[in-house]
């Protein structure tokens, strides 16, 4: 009986730690540019998928040759959601982004799930104002 009560206590403690971690981690990982932050947000069930928009006027912060010999560019982009809330994301691309274009990015916290180029008309007007390209 003692072993069962200890096991229940350990499981309950781990559950509490997991719940507290899931609640606190999104605040800790926001605007962080590490693989750890992206992985933590990706597995956290409390982090919701969100669509944000960015301008392609940023220069790459890093350029390297990938494992298959292809060019890889790393960008840190200032993004905005539909409500005008800002956040910085680290974004990888296999080519240099053309300036004065727009991206629609689907994220789960700091983890970029996918992205696509969109026309100016597809970007909400409040977002265009925030990106200062109106």
C-alpha cells in the first residue's frame, strides 16, 4: 500500500509540473530564437496555431550551405497577427527573400509550421500599417 501511495504522489507531482510548465512556457519562449523554444512550443498543447504576417524587407541574419549543398538563409522577422500583436520569429528559407513582398506565416508559438508569399491585398490593413509599408 505504501508503494502505491508513493507512486500516486509521484504521478500527481509530475502532472502538476507538466501543467505548470505548459502554462508558463509560452511566456518564456515568446520571441526566443532557439531550437529549444520552437520544440517546446510545438509540443505544448496550450500553445495555439496562429497566422501572422511579415514584410520581406529584412536581410538574412545567417547564410549557410545545407546538408544537400543548397543555400539556406535564416531571417529574424517582425510579424503581426490580425489583432496587431507583434512578435519576432526566426524563419528559414532556401533562397533570399525579395524585398517589398509579404508573407503569411502559420506558427505554433515560435515554431513556423508553413509560410507562403501573399499579395498586398491579402494582408489585413492594420497589419500593413504596422509593417510601415502602406
